[in-house]
């Protein structure tokens, strides 16, 4: 039997997609700065890297109407945010304590695609 173990405890994907057609997108909310903020914070807390967390940018996650959006695996938890205090709360509660931040959570299944 092969034992499977995730390389990261948490793997975050933050949509940084920029559309050229004028439709709304996550980058309209400066999601790249949000990614940089979360990655810097995770490094400051020494929780970034193998066995801990990884914060990546992603192309369109097809949740534009809920944007800006991120998803955290393995729980498949979707979040939106307004400012850096929301991002810090996700780091402090989800990444450090394993708690879902319900007020920022987006339902996994909805009709908020492109």
C-alpha cells in the first residue's frame, strides 16, 4: 500500500486574472497585491514552505461574480476579501489555527461563474 501525504498542509490559489474584454475580473481588485501580502505574511510567520503552506497566483477560477477570490486546499475552502485585514484574518484563523473564516467564505457551489 502506498501512503499518500500532501506536500503542503495548505495550498492557496489566488486569482490574479486580468481580462482584456472589459468584463470584471479579480485583478480589478488588485489581487496580485493581496497574493504578495499573504505570501509575505506567511513567510514572516514562518509557515511558508514544504509541509506548511504555499501561496500561488492562479488564472481565472471562474468565480468572477464573487471576486476577488481564492481557494485553499485540501479543504476546498473558497474566500473573498475586501482589504488586508480580511487577508490577515484568513492567515491567522485558517492557516495558523485550521478554522474556517465563515464571514469571508464563498459557498463551494453557486452560480457565480463568469
